[in-house]
C-alpha cells in the first residue's frame, strides 16, 4: 500500500526569482566584495535550488537567508584581511 501524498501548491517562479534577485541586490549593495567570488556561496545556491525543486517555500526562504549570511560573512572576512 502506498502512502497518500499531500498535494503541493504550484511553484511560483516569479516569486522565487524576485527573492533571489533581492538577495543578490542586498549583497551587492552592502557586501560587494563577496560577489567577486560567488563560489563560496555555491552550497547555499544549491540548497535554494533543491528547495525550489521540492516546492518547499520555507526551505527556499531559509536557503536564501543562509546565502545572504554566508555572503556577509565572506565580505567581512575580506574586509578584515584588508585592514
């Protein structure tokens, strides 16, 4: 016997793209240093992608928050090294 699956809401690509754009704008405006090497943020981008694939809005939001925190932390390390 198979388990009954809960129906998922359709994924809103425009909503997701707007939030991802907002995250990049935030980092570019406040921590532009981190945008020079986005490889450090690949893990968080992948987490956001996986959440989007699952249709997990909460997971997507958390992944974008982690993306922004990681970018901020990377930029602050760069700034600390430059001081």
